[in-house]
């Protein structure tokens, strides 16, 4: 068999990613209608019900964040040159990233564009750019060039999001070497190429150290030194806050892969509906199992000790979202031994989760109940205590309107 033929066969057999084209008729990523937050904002800009204001210091950034409801306190700073505006990124001119449950905004001080990624309820992550050139009619433009990096096995074969941690380059001829960070990544492997402020609980991470050759020598004495803020480390003019907070960094590691899992499961169900093959149906169930395991944090890397941010993100994030009659919320942090107090993803409330085809959602809910009810006794689920499972089911029963009736009190 030729090498090419073997390559195709291996791809076709992968069970952990979406293997069909993004433009398969059942998906039509490039041509299908979208209703993500940025496209909706564009509509408001066109009809005059919204406007963007230009600021001499940060261009349209602040106005974009306000218009999309993105909190400034979610700011994180990445200085590895892993953006298409890489040439302008340095350790002392990092790329600022801001996010909500459905939108991420990237800003490089002095760059010509603001980058935006928005999760469409059915089409996955849609990528946009906004010119930082002041104009009378600013508008977001879709940019599929981002898929060169944002559609890969790392994003589960769908247009998606990822967080990269990179190692320092040895010389100017070396290639960037790193890996994708998810919630199961050990903390000692996280944040290479990122600034980290706040107390990471004593974790020995690889943040706050120069990684690009042109930043050689620009590093702190210790990557685990606690930084209350970035004040005094470099000129912060042109940035909205002095933080690259550890709490949003932890949340983003969960959210990016969760975003991709939701998209993949929905797309597998759409493909199965169009083909009606047994294999396609099996892939839906496999995707649902992967999604449920991830949303229940069964592979989460434990925290090294109590984590404390300083930007205000933990407080604002935890204040959002539905609560049950006892005031409990899936957005409530733990930050001592794990990220959340109740280990079930808050992204179960997102429009993309709600928009999954019925077959996908049925598979997800069925699998979720198998685990939370205790029917699946596999050792990997022992991380979910009876108290965890009882609390999660109780919260969902009061806050998730479409939760199936078979979700009953866990004994």
C-alpha cells in the first residue's frame, strides 16, 4: 500500500475527531447561515442600533468588548508569537486575550487588527477581524484564514479554539515547540509563553519566562514567583488592566476544548442524520461520551494549592449564571483542590449546547445520567463523590429547562 493511501486510511479510522470536510453538505461551514454574537453585532452596526467608538490609545478595543459583553477582567497576556500578527508580539508587547462563554477577543498593541472568535450555535467557531483604522462605518469581516491553525486534530477536526503552551526557543532558527493545554494538562506544563498574575497555589508552571529568541534575557528570576500584577515589568500603556490573571487562564483551558467537543458532537449528529449509517450513529455516541467525561472534569489536573486571582474575574464570573433554590451555581469556584465547586461545565447553558441536534443531545443526556446516577461504576468516575453527583443533579433539575425527566434525585 502506498504511503498516501495509508495516511487516508488512518484518518478515516480516527474515532476521537470529526473526519469529514467542514463543507460536507450536512455542515456547510463556509456557506451556512450564522447567528453568532459577532454577526448579530454586525447587524446592529449596519442598522444603526449600535456603534463602535474609537480610542486613540486602544482603537476600537474597549468599544468591542462593551458591545459583545466581554469583561475587561478576563484579560490574559500571551507573548509567544502564535498569532498571525506574530511579528508585533513580544514579551513586553504581549497579545491581550479577553473572553466570555461564547466569544474571544485578541488584541495586540499597535497592530492593525483586532481578532475575534465567536461560537455559532450550529456552525462552530467563526473567526472575524476588525480593522484598527478609524472609519465612519467599522464592521467585522469573517476570516477563514484562521482555520490554517484553528482546524486541526488539536481542535478535534472542527473549527475551534485552543490554548498553546510553548517552550523557549534555543536560537533564532528554531521552530516553536509546545503543546495544547486542556484541563487535564499538568500545571507544571502550562502557560509557556504567557504572563501569569495572581497566586497559582505554588504550582511550578512555565509561565513568565521568555520563549522567543528576540526576547532572550527578558525573564523573571523564577517562573513560580507570584506576581500581583504586571506593573513595573514593562510599559502598560495601551492595555486595559495590569493583569494576566491565573483564574481566567484556568477557565480558558477548560472552555476551549469544551467548545470544540460541543461542535464535534453536533456535527457528528448532523452527519449521521444525512447518512443513517450504523458507523455514523456510533460516532455520535462516542462523541457524546467524550463530551460528558470532559464536562464532568473526570480528567482534571488537581490544583497544587489554593489559587487566588487579583483582577476581579473570579468574582464577576461566579456571579453570573442560573442558581438553584439553595443558591448553588455551576459557575461557583472551588480554587483549592479543583477549579469548580460542582464539577459539571457551565457550558451546558450555552446556545451551542442547546442547539445540538436532538440525537446528539439525547446521547449526551443519556450518558450524563449514566454517570451521575452511579450506574457506570468504572474507576475513572470515582473522582465524582456521591455529594458531587447529588449536587450536580439537583442544580441541573432546577436550572436546565430541557433536562429529561429521568434525571431524579440521586440516592
